[in-house]
């Protein structure tokens, strides 16, 4: 059984996969409380669904790209089995995780998009830093949500300390929605000279920031 908030088909809004058709499985629950969280509706409720039925709904959408997200998807043990089953069926599987739970036993065929929580989130102390050591340069991406200059400097420190430019497929710099001037953030990125990329959440520009299931 999995506790599921929603399963839907849309375009991928984030990461280097942005713009691609994608089925999303959004699992319920998260042990963190980032102050700028845009997914608070996942903290409770949801529907208990058998693993086979989750797979059936994914099949029905017909997309080869599937993202397992939340909430914090890895907070549910059954999520690891769902990921494995989707990989067995040759789906291209993305796992977006808030970085609190160990990724050690995630099926290695899945591609990770690992958040590193910055200080303004209020949750930076809970980053499970060993996850950074497991990132793979050909598959995995790391994401920093930036709300202010302190977050940007924190991100730069972590990128340098863990050699993330060389050890990941992409370093994504994402503005906390409504919290930071985009031009200012773009200027910091441009001036850094680093191979990091500004990531806008495409779905919010297409459908608006509060629309769910898109
Ligand atoms: S980890 Fe994600 S879902 Fe959980 S509180 Fe932070 S932003 Fe929200």
C-alpha cells in the first residue's frame, strides 16, 4: 500500500528533463517543514492505493517518463518497491527527494533529483549529507532552492565542498517562488562562472502557481 496525494500526467517542470511529457506520482507525507513549501497539501490526507493499482494508473497515462515525488516520497518504505517495479518495466524513473531520507537503497536505475535544503528553508540541519556522496555524474541532479543571498552562499559552499559540478549531471538553482528577485538571482549565477543552471518551475508559468495536478 502507498499513501498517494495525486497521480497525473503533465509536462516535467523542473530539472534537465523540463518540458518533457511525464507522469507524476505524488506521495503523501513529509517529515520536513520548509518555510516556503509549495506542497503543504501533501502533508496529510491522501488515498491508500495498492502498489499494483498505482502501476495501473501509470500505465494508463502512457508516458515513458515517470517522476516519484511528494511530499517526501522516500519517507514511505513501499516507495522503494514502486521505483524498482517501474524500472523493471523500463520506465525512465525520476525520484525527487528532499534529501532527508537516505537514498542508499533506491534502485540504481532511477535518476535522482536531490534537494539540498538551504538555511532560509529552516531545514538545512536535516540534510542527510551522505546522499551527496552517492550522486552519479551521468544520471543525478542536485537542486538548491534559493530565497536570499545567504542561501546562495550556502549553495556555493556545498557545491565546492562536495565537488558537485563534476559529480552530478546538473546543479540546479531554483528561486523560492515569490521570495527572491529573479534578475538578481540570474546575475549571481552569471557572475559565478560556475556550470550551474537557473531553473524556473515551468508548470507554474504555464498554469499558475496554485493549480494542482498539472
Ligand atoms: S521537503 Fe518538500 S514537501 Fe517537504 S516541507 Fe520541504 S518543500 Fe515541502
